[in-house]
C-alpha cells in the first residue's frame, strides 16, 4: 500500500510539473504572439540575426506597425499555399462528396493492403499486429500523399483511427495481464 501511495504521489507531482511547464510555454508563446511584428522583425534585421521573420510575410500583403506576430501568422496560414492546391480543390468540388470520400477510403485501404502484404510476407508478424501496423503505416502514407479531397480532416481521421486502435489494444492487453496476475 505504501509503495502504491508513493507511486501515485510521484505521478501526480510529475503531472503537475508537466502542466506547469506547459502553462509557462503557453504564456511565453502568447506574449510573443502579441508583440508588434514590424518592430520585432526590424530589430532582428538591425542585429543581423540569421533567423528573421520575413518568411511569415505572405506575398502581396502590407504589414502595418500595429499588426502583431499572431495576426501575421493567421494571414499566412489562411492563404492558399500553392497553385496545385487551388487546382485540386476546384477539380474536387466537381466530384460529389460521397464519391470523393469513397475514393479516399479506397486509397487508404490500398496502402494498408500494401503494408499488410509486406509485413505478412517478409516478417513473422501475426495477423493482428500486422493489421494494426499496416493501418498506421497506410494512414501515414495517406497523410503525406495527395488525395481526392485536399482538406486535413480526412487525413487526421485516417491517422488517428489506427493510433486509437493501437492504444485501445495496448490498454486491453494490459488489463488482461493485470487481471491474470491478480487471480494467481
């Protein structure tokens, strides 16, 4: 019982330290994002720092003295990043969403099948572990390759689902192991 309490207290302390570090980073980042962009970037240029914030300025956008670093980042993130994305988005809008999502699912399942075949043929991995690993690898390949809907929601779903399956499997196996030890 004493060992359990010591372990619980140490984990609580560790979580509190982690939360405090996260809060400090959040507050520092919030203060940095509230700084005026032009004066901060000009100060970096005057000091000849090799890393300036010029890459954040979108082409054709005027940055006045009152804009903050956070506002400039929002403008940069909201703009279309490439001609390819604009073309793919306009072409994808012509295809009904049901067919786009079906094609995305088939693309994900294709990559999953490729990895499943590789793992089963070239390794001694069991079907369950090979399926979980191939789902994750298929999701990662799907995330980095172009697909039929240029949004990020489907990419996140195809990566998060295998991760959740792996975490759930680890939780279930840990519970079975713990139950097995308690019954002995």
